[in-house]
């Protein structure tokens, strides 16, 4: 006589709950996006107008660009709190170059330097983070907190705390240009996500990145250059933050070091987690980060467009992160 043993929750009800957890884990982000779009279409004035679309694309693009870099960092089991400060530093340098003697005398060279120098400075910040974490073994949250505090201070010292304005139509195209009728920075964010997806899924460096996040010790024993991977991923994240900083400056034709990238680290982490990144590492859903960025922006827009204070948006973002972390349990089933 055979005896069958049934685990608790293994009946139809248990299986149903199990399947719902998996479905929410896999498709919860898309469901949340669909609900947000539907709610806005019904209750938010002028939500379906093209001008509203342009505004949201312009604002979500910078979150998405930084969120892609943050996703790569989180995939290694790290975190980067300095992305907003790097944006401020990058954005502060460009107007200074345009206003310099060289920038005025030779606009073409000034344009090249206004892009190259800020991005070089951003990568130097990423190198600092990477060396602190991989060589000196400082915890990522502490190492990047140093630049979180000092980076924006450096930007404000460079600009004397003043608003820096400039006029350069070619540079401003980063923030005001249109391609096929849509904002250029939106296409830029999608292109960056596509390159990151190719990097993660089609290159040995991408596989090394995921291996480090999955099990750092095992990756090291397998010959993966863990230090180089960590340094590289923080440089990439800082580079993308530098690009986002330039986009913000290009949108406004002005740089405010006190505001550029303010709280971006929270938006980027939220977008990455909502998009499916696991905080313990080993997973890099870069296109999920794009969707997560759209959700974060739509939540903020929905509240503001319906007369709800901006402070409430911060609470909503926190609630979204809590929900996303809870849904990660379903992804691991």
C-alpha cells in the first residue's frame, strides 16, 4: 500500500497562491505600469496630450539613464549613493567651459570639451568609488556616501553657488532636440539600455558582472577578475550619471549645482528595484529599469497633477520600493 504525503499548501489553494506569487513577481512591474496609465487616462487632466508625453519623457529619461547604471551596480551586490552628486559635478563643469576664454573664442572646441571634460570627471568619481570598494574593501554604502557628501560640495564651490547660464544650440540639443517627433533624451535612454542589455547578455564582461553578484567568492575562485569588474561597474554608473547631468543642464540651458541630481540616488535605486534588480545581486534587468523609471515618474506626475503635495510622492516612492522588494520573493520561487 502506498502512502502519499501532502505538503501544507500543496493543494489547489496552495498552488493557486504559489502561481499568483510567481505571476506578480514576473509581471508585477508591467501590471503596475498598466494600472498607472489607466488611472491617469481617467482622472488626470490633459494626460493624453502630446505635451504631457514630452514632459514626462524629458523627466523620466534622466532617471532611466542613471537607473541603468544603478542596475549594473546592484547586480554586483553593490549600491551607489553618489549618482546625484556626480550629476551635479558634471552639470557644473559644462557651463564653466562655455563661459571660458577658449569656449567663447572657439565654440566647436568648447562644445567638445563641455562634453568630454565633465564625463571624464564623472568617470574619475566612479574610479574613486571602485577603488575604495574593491581595493580598500570599504562597504559600498560608505564609500559612495563620501562622494554623496563631497561631490555636490565641489560642484557648488566651482560655481560659487550661483546659477550658471549659457547658450549653445548644439549642446542644448541633448535636452531639447526631437527625433521622429519625440524628445532626443528619450531615445538616448533607450539606446543606453540597449547597449547595457547587449553588454550583460552577450559579452564575457557581462557574465563576469553577474557572477560577482551571484557569488563573489565562487567567481573569484573561478578566475573572474572581481576587482576589475567592481571598478568597471562603478565607472560605468558614474559615466551614465555624468551623461544625465549634462542632459539636465541642456534642458534648462543652465546649471544649478544645488538642484541638479537632487535625490536622484533614491529615484535610481527605486527604478532599479521596481524593474526587477535583486538587492543581493546576480541579476541585471536593464530594460526593467526603464519601466521602473517610468513608474517612478508617473507616480510623481500623477500626484502633482492632481494637486497632491510633492512630499507625498516621497512616501509613495518608499511604498513602491517596499512592494517591489516583497515581489522579489515571487521572482525567486
